């Protein structure tokens, strides 16, 4: 559609779960999924949109849930290393498509990535380079959702894009309730009162308190990243507007 050919945002931060890169393999990174995700990111970057990405590490490490007996802080640090593995893999796939990409890590590892420096990240974006943030916030006890919200605010993103395995935010679990309805738009206040669990509670509070809109959509549908960046009404928008409405 003509109306969807022009970007609605100048600068965005895309949050991708590590599980999304796993595909159906059950563990690690699916080369096919990696290529598809990279091509969609490259497509949006070629529209002139400044793209930053935060990727999780759940496809490689689930932290304390592994039953390893590790303390929470150590398990979280291992998880941060997993996110850097995903970030470097995604960087390679994007650059094969001709889009210059930088990885910045919150944990210094100079052979693989630049250290996270806010002003440098913004400069890369201004030069139309895709920036992938790895190692979360660099601190244990914080999720990559929180890292995504934090980095989005630090770089001045117009919107936080939450790419999930579900096509938006519902009033109840659609897997358990066939009559569940998807929101087209929901306010921060309503999402909190209805306990919709859009994202990690700390990340949600950061977005709400700093008025950063969140767009929740399904990653698996081809072209969805471009669609949401171009302003098509897919998924769910969570923002400070008082209007809450369901999708048709």
C-alpha cells in the first residue's frame, strides 16, 4: 500500500528474543531464521530508518532456570555472553546484505565488539549504521527487556518495537481462551491495571515514566518489521494516550 511505503519513525529500537532466532531447532541459532530477520532489518535500514537492535540470549542460556546450581548473578552474566553471541551472528548476517553494522557490548570484549558508549552509538545511527546492543545492561538481575527500554531512551528512539511470537497484546491468554481479544491500542495505565504483562515490569515502568511508546507485533510474519515501522496498524501500540481500543 502506498501509505505504508514511507517510514513513520526516524529512529527505532527493535527488541528480538533469543528464542526467535532459534526457530524450530530447539537450541542455538537457526541459519534460516537468522537470514530472514537480517533481511528484514536491512530492508528497514535501507528505507532510511535509524535502526538499533537488542537481542536476548534465551536460545542459548536460560540462566538460573538451567538447574545448574549457579547463583543468580553468575547465571545472568553467562546469559549476557549469550546475547553477545547472538549479536555478533546477527551482525554478520546483516553485513552480508550490504548494511554496515556495529555491535556494542555493555561488557568490554574488544575483540568482538565496541564498548557501549551512548554518543558513539548515536553517531553510528546518524551515519545510517545498524547498531546491535549486546550484554544487556551489563548488570545482573535485569532482563534484556529492561536493556531494550533503557537503550531506546538513551539513544532517543521514537518507539520501542517488541517482536514476539504472538501478534499483539490480548485481554487474556489467547492460547487458553478462544474468545480473547487483541488490543489495537492500550494505554500504559490500562495495561498496568489489567495486568497485561506487555514486558518485564521494570522495562514497562521505564517506558511509562518516560513516555516511550511500545509497539508489540509478531516477528514470524514476513515483512512485519517494515509494516510497523511504516505505521501500519498491526499488533498493539502501548502509549500514554487515554484511548484503549480493540482490533476489529
